[in-house]
C-alpha cells in the first residue's frame, strides 16, 4: 500500500508543472534567494539602493561587475524578513539572439518546457516563464527574456528569478504596519481646523 502511495505521488510531481521540487531554482549569477543581502555586500553597490516603484517596501540595489553579466538589480524586503533577497534580475553581457536561443535550450534541458509565454505576438520581446513550488511551499517564478526593440524593457537578454511568496509576505507586513500607524493617528486628539471662509465659499472652488 505504501509503495503505491509513493508511486502515485511521484507521478503527480512529474505531471504537475513546476512541482518537481528537486529542480526548483533558487540562485543565479551567484546571488541566492532568501539570503541576507549583507552576505553579498562585496558584490553589490549599496549606495545605489532605491525603493521599487509602486512597491516601496521592496528595495533594489545594483550589482558590481560580474563576469558574464552586463548589469543587474537585487531586490530585498524591508518588513517581514528585512534584508532577505526576494528577486534577482540580471542582464547578460551577450545581447545576441543566438545566445538567447542557445540559453533557452539549456533552460529547457534543466527545467523542462516553460509554463507560459510572456512575450508579444511579434516576438519583439520574446520571454518564457517557468513556475515552481519549493520545499518551503514558496512560489518561485523564473523568466528568460530577449528584447530587441522595446525601450520599456531591458534591451538584450535577461533573467529574472523571483520568490513571489516572500514578496507577498513582505507586502502584507508593510500594509499591516501602515494600517497600525494610521489607526494610531486617528486615535489621537486633533483640534478642529477653523476655515477662513464660511457659507458656500467653503465648498466652492475659486
């Protein structure tokens, strides 16, 4: 009976996309998800740290020269687990389409067929996404992309590895702290501000 259960579980793991835990990636270019950014201080430029647009709880820092890569941004949380890396975005030094095609073949060899096409119909941006669940039950997203013309995206070849579970946890922590702070402000005794005008002039723009 136990043998049958083990076989059944193995079949499910092979059949469900992204469920093969042994092949779930957690690092690229020498940077590791869920590790403290302090472990990589000799490889990043901490003076470049900036909050991510529309996600102020996440901060990004530029990488120093890394062989094989032109540039990169390492993102880490500031609330749930301050300093822990939640996303790695790297741009390859080789921006050619041939390198991208060869790299895509290597990705498929290691991780199987992608789960989703994330590029456009004309393949100006050619991008593929793999989705995984690691042993901690965290959702991991991996995107390989080639961009030839779209100026809204990084031109050339890039890889993005994200622990979406850690990002979601950090955002929830940040929102809860913001709500707590606003509630404390509401509970303070505020004096009513007396307007300089009255009557309809108080309500009408001028």
